[in-house]
């Protein structure tokens, strides 16, 4: 999926990982960005020397305090062009191994009011759809993560085997 339009100017290239984190009860984690009025999935940029697995586990621990097992297969990819950023986000399904309850949010994330909650995937999709982002940045994030949530929900629909996400 592509978001935004590539224009004729220089972009900063960034790769990122997003995670759909499933709890033992089957709920997923979503992050409410209170100040900007939208919901997003855990994740962030892939740092130098990291692969997708390492970045996904690190970002999930930082943002929601959970150690996770990541699927090896990428669920979906979104390519974004916004402002001067060209970002490719890769989404993976994960399962909680341990919920430590200890996040490592940046000061900016704290100031934005980031707070995660566990909800059924359909409730997460509803919250994302109904959100009215208060910033230009929130709209493409909403579109990106809503797309990932809908792809995940579709993969779970019968007759799909939930284990196919791990192959």
C-alpha cells in the first residue's frame, strides 16, 4: 500500500517496523496518542545494525513494555511519502512472552500522552477509524496502522488457520 504522493524533491529514507502484539487472551495492543487524538500500533524506526526482528522486539518493549516472539513472515508493507520523509513500514504479528509493565518512552512520547491498551482487533479497528487526528502527522499514521489492523483481521477470518501467520 502506498500513502501520499512522491514529489520531485529530496526525501530522507527510513525503514520502520510495526507490530501487532497479541496477548494470551487474543487482544492486541494499540497506543493512544492522546495529544494528537489518534491510535497507532507499536513500532518505530530500524536503527543501524538492526534487522526487522531486533527492531520490532526493541520497539515493542520500549512502547508497551512487552517481550514478544515475532513471526518471521511480514504481514504487510506500507510505503509513505510525507513532507520530506520516504518511509517503508513492515508489519509483523507478535505474541507476548512477558508483560513487564515497564515502558521506555521518550520525553516527546510522554508529552504526546502515549498510553497503550489491550482490545479485540475489531475494537482496535473501530477506534482507529473513529479517531480524528489533530495533526497532519496523525492522518498518515492512522491510515497506515488501520491498513495493518485490517490486514490482520482479514487473515484471522475463517477458514484461515491462525498458525499460518507464523509460517
